[in-house]
C-alpha cells in the first residue's frame, strides 16, 4: 500500500427529505482511504454505511462536505463527469449478483463495455480475460441458472473487473453465499487487492471483515472508529 489517498471524505453530510420529515443519514463523515487498501465498512442498519457507499460510487451526492477521488473534487463535477468517473475508475459487486438471467456469463461481463461503446471483438476479448482472472472461462457460455451462487458472484466480480477499475466497491458480496463459498470469494478479493486494486466492502459479518486491512465502524451517521492492520491470515498463509 503506497499510502497515497485515493479517496478522501471531509465533513460529508447527507439529508433526505425536508422540514419536519428531514432525516440526516450522514452527520459529518471524515474518511481517508489509501491506494491499495482493503477496507471493510461495518455498522448497524441505519448507521450510514450504505449511504456512504452510494456517495463513493457516484450513485448519490452529499448534501455538504468534500469528496475527493484521486485529488479531484467529485461534488464539483457535472452529472456526465460523475458518470464517466464511475465507468472508468469504479467497479461494483452486489449481494444479489445482479446478473441478467437469460444472458451467458461472458455476455454479462461484457455489459459495462457496451456502455463505454467498445466494439464487439474488443468486448469479447476483455470479457474472456476477466473471466479467466476468476477461473470461469469454461463457464463463459453458461447462464446464471447453470451456475452455483459462488460462480455467479465470481461472474459479477469479473464484470466489475472488465473495465480495469482503480477501486472495487463491494456491497455485502458474501451475503447470499454459504460459509464455504463466502471464504472462496473473500480469498479471491484478497488476491485482487494484492494485485493492486483498492477494495471497499460493506459487510455485517466480522469473519468477512477480518480479511480486510482496515475496518471502519459507522454509528449514527458518523465514523465511530477505524482499525488498521487487522487482516486475518488466508487459509494458505495459516498452514
């Protein structure tokens, strides 16, 4: 980890609604994430972790405060510029996989490149390369219904990786998986992090958070505490 900040949040607030119905989800969040870190974000429902992730992913904007990504102030960007940042620099992995049911694995992985206007042959080559990174080239022509939950999540990770993102944002990536498949996915995320991808992961499971280098605890719309250097050994390292 270089120590260079890739993400900086300064005094970030987020209010939903107006007047008597207003709810302040974030109350002044300060957070710095270094390039190459693996961050687990934890907290009770309503603590602000998901709102923060939406802001990091340029899916929402803060009410006030400063969000810097690689030094650029994101809140000063236009909607089109935020969309470009999202497509070029961020990859997303969700709890529910979000794969198209009647579409093959390789076609699912190609989707972000379609939005970027890539040609068909370039899309296919990049998608197969991403599937190779997650060990699923033999399943390229299979639909999600023909794959296990762990395989579907690996396809979802390949889809996030196909654009070569700087940051991978993972929202409960093991939430729909059994223990064995969860450990498989976490081991894979550790390997991606070692390859240089910065990872920010929301999880409610301490066992999954233990794989991260940094654990950020949210409470009542604020960062309650940050723990560093806590990553558990992987199964290979523990031998």
